[in-house]
C-alpha cells in the first residue's frame, strides 16, 4: 500500500540509479546501474518480474535490488536523487512529492487495492464500525496511502479526523503492538493486513469501498526529466512489469510459487493476497480505468485519484498548497507500444 501519502506505499519501489547519467554503448561496463527497490506488499506480479529476472531481460542496464520499509522511506531516497524509478508506491506519497516540487510521473499503474488493505480491529475492542474508532488508537503509516483512506472513511462516517489517536509505525511493528495491546486497530495493507485478520482481527473497511477515481493504487513512478531522456529504459521497465502480469495470468500456480518464495509466505497465503488486488496489464495502462491516453488522461481513474487525494491531503494538513494540475505526472505514453 502506499506511504507518506500512502503506503500501499505501498508496495514495490523500482529504482534506477545513476540518476541522470548519460547512456553509453551496450557493453556491460558502460551500462547504467538500475536499482530496483521494493516493499514487501505481499504477493504481486512484480514479484514474478523480479524472481524470474524479467527486469534484467527487458532493461538494458545493470539491475540491482533494494528493499524499503515504506513509501515515505523510499521518497527520502528519491528526494536525494539516488533513485529514478519507484514501484509499488501509494498515491499519497507521490502527491506529497509533487506538492513539494519534485518532477515525478507515473509510468505504470500496477494495481488497485480491493481486499488486500483496509481497517482491521481487535475483536475485544468494542469497535463495530468506523464510527466506533472515535477515542481509540489506530496504527498507521503516517503519510502513506492509509492517511488518505482513514481520512476518507472517517469523513464518510462523520467522525472528526482528530477523534482517533493515530500511532505512526511501520507495518511489521503493528504485529507486535497488536499482541501487546498497544493498539486497538490498524489500517494497513498485505501481508500485515492478512496476518492481523488471521490473528482474529475483524475487518470493518477494505479499499474496495473506495471509488476508482479516489482509490488506493500501487503505482510505478519515474523522475519525469530522466524518463524523457531515457525512454528506452522506461519502456524496458514497463515491458518487464507487463511480463510479470502476463506470466501471472498464463500460469497462476507457478507464479504464486514465485511470489510466495519472494515474500516469504505460503502459497495459500500468496493466493489470498493476490486476490485482494485488481491487477493491470501493460495494455490496460491506456484505458480509462487506468491512465487513459491523449486527451482522455485527465478524466482517467488514475488522474482523478491524484486530484482527489490532493484535496484530502490538504484538508488534513499533509500538504500545504493546493495541487490540481497533474498533466506532467501521468505518463501512459511509455506503455503505448504494448497496446499495438
């Protein structure tokens, strides 16, 4: 799930290092270094891309990997110009970065969270619905996708945003706090979301309750200027993600085994986690349900989610200045070759 705007951050973070280094000949010595950073968001087609070395196959670069604990943590690396691509990132951290002037653009929308993220409460907490969260403690990755989700759910239930005590912690810490009784609820994504449910937690909201135009997505982003200067690397990056999707559709059982190995869970758990996403192919990127194409980009689900997320983040004080123009931040053109 995403983070500092949303940790759905979450998810995977693909990073191409050697930020603005010029492209050289195709020899190994002169290839740019491509660092693929990621979060453990549970079973996901990008894990197939990584486990089956599809990034190495499609990107003409020296590929490496780096793991991040959350979207906000990855954003700090991006802000220092040590990262170029980030995948598995939630929309809120991206909107926050854009509001701060970072030239980030979405090059691939991986998936929409449906049943793989939401609010889970302890069975003995007395909390039966979102309205019941008032006066209780909820664990959250502050600034992640969860911040947007919580604000949206509380507003729907007419609960003041400040009526719930938010405790900022990384997803792995939530498991410990759940056992020790330091929290009554958590708003989080897989694999921790599923783990808390298995521990007896009761789900009162999932991301499936959010509309497409104000939803929770895992997106892959790039430095817009770097992407414009290196379109072939970006297209290779996109092709590798699509290859992971295609493999998942073609041979789901084999793909689930790869996902399970990459994330350290059982195959049944990987199956449950994957079922919590609506995953998108490379061809889907130019559809209205994802990023659109040409003049239709502005009315696409991805673009409108950026707009609606910015409104909420400003209302709760996560960003200070209003942001409404995201034309430079949604780039379906790098996936257009997959639509032919």
